C-alpha cells in the first residue's frame, strides 16, 4: 500500500502529516516514510539525521538492482520505530535522484511489502511525478481551510482529480468546516487535523508521541488502511 501526502501551496504540514501517519499507523506493520520532494527535503535537518543513507543512496543502489529490501536498507530507524528515507536538502540533488527513480518507474517503491508513505511536498507540474501520484492507493492533499489556500485547490481541481481515484483533502487548523469545503470544491475531506504546534514539535523531536496531532493522525491512518483493504477485496472479487 502506498499513500502520498502533498500540498499545492505554502507549507500546511504535508511532511508533518506523513511522519505522524507513519508513527501512528495501525500495528503490527510499521510503514516506511519516503521524502520525495523536488524542492529538497527537511526531514534530515529536523530529525538531525546524517545525509546518508537516504534518497540519493537509494537511487544509486537501485540502478540495476530490483531488490525488495532497498527501501528498508536506505532508511533511518527513529525512536518511535518509524523508518524514514530522507531527501537531500539541495533541490538539484533531490531532482536528480527523483528523475533517476522516475526513469525506473519508481521501481523500489513498488517492490516493498510494508506500507509506504511518500511525502512529495508541494506538487510541481513536473511530469516525472505524475506516474508516482497515479500509482498511489491514496493521495492526501494537505490544505488550510482558508480562502487563499482553498483558492489554489479550486484553481487546480480539474488537474488534481486526475491524480488518483482515492484523493482527498486533509484540513489543518481552524477555518471553513469540512462539509462546506466539500460542497464548494467537489472534493472529499478525509479529516480535519488541529494546528498543534506542541504536538508537531514533539513529533519531530521524537518524544511524547501522544498529542492531538498524533491522535487525529491515528484515526486517519486507520481510515486509509480500511479503505485500501476494501479496494483490494473488491478487486479480488471482480476477477
């Protein structure tokens, strides 16, 4: 199963949500989070991780190697038990790595038995990422429920709807209620998550994992997993 978190404008918290989902994913399997942001990553700096292993070392190892354990081998294990593959902070390095992975149709992402959460950051019109978006089991667009943020979603709604048949919004912080956002945009709202500064800090510092943010992320993770399992059941029954 692969879940993608992304945003369309600004920094509403797609990376934070990806880590929160991974940290509170239903047991027994712990997912791997991959930072796949064309603009460069923040996870290594926030978590104080060395630059390698990570997305660059994964890309190098993946050349001619279809091994199913590559992602796990190039991930850092965090205190929460989560494993994460950080992107380089340099946008040029990140673009080069993702370009090489796109050329292989993101092969390492498709051979993993564990759940995979991919944070692509702010979605760029770059076509190399479209294949990744369209192969996901769910695409979660993180947005603040304010006029300016929602206007960007409205402007790109037709494009966004082509990314996945399982696409939904996650609203971060106070603002318009979910029902009103869905009515205005014609896109489902999967969850509303509080703008929890203390919870965010605890998450990135890998301590004190019980917060409003983490509890809401746990509920969303369970919802995403159940939907994916239902889709798999339907696919099997239709064969």
